């Protein structure tokens, strides 16, 4: 597993799945989202990936940050986003984001990292089967 730490987040990457844990207490603005998405693309070496975003550190985002994230041209590097949410205020924000920002890629909210990872793996396996590549 590859790991990376930056001022904004910790990243783990393995088997086409990128886990992103934004730093605790941040309010992510558009510029932060630009930086984080560029860090993710560089870290995954420009390969398309499935993203698990762990918001359990009570991170917040601005409207501009959410708008950029949902419609960024850098979405082309992600197959899907799974958001792990453990607090009610963040749950409301993520739910609003998914329903009203209408992200360009499949996006879903989960209460646990295990459920989020299982959904991403299911999407990945479905994609592999559609391409005719046997699952291992």
C-alpha cells in the first residue's frame, strides 16, 4: 500500500482504491479542493481510481469547494466516490451535496468504512466483469 501525507489530507492507495482522510477541523475551500484533487491524481500517477473519502475528522467544505469537487474536470480520474460520514451535521452536508450538486460520477454516503469499501469493490468487480476480465 502506498501512503502520502500532505497539509490537507492523508492518502492510502492500493488496488485502484484511494482512501482520503482530510485533516481534522479543516474548512475546505475551492483552492483546497483543487490542491487535494491534484494531489490525488499525482499520487495515483494519473490512473483512474475509486475514492473513499473519510470525513470522520469532522471536516467541512464551502459551497464553492463542493461545487468545484462535484464538477471538476479532474472527476475524469475517479470511477466513484464513497463518503464515510459519522456525524449528523456532516451527513446533512454530504446528503445535500449528492442530491443537489449532482456529481459527475456515482457518489454514495455510508456510516462505516467497511460498507463504503464493499460498495467500491462491488462497482470495481462489476466493471471488470463488463469488460470480460475474470475476477480474482
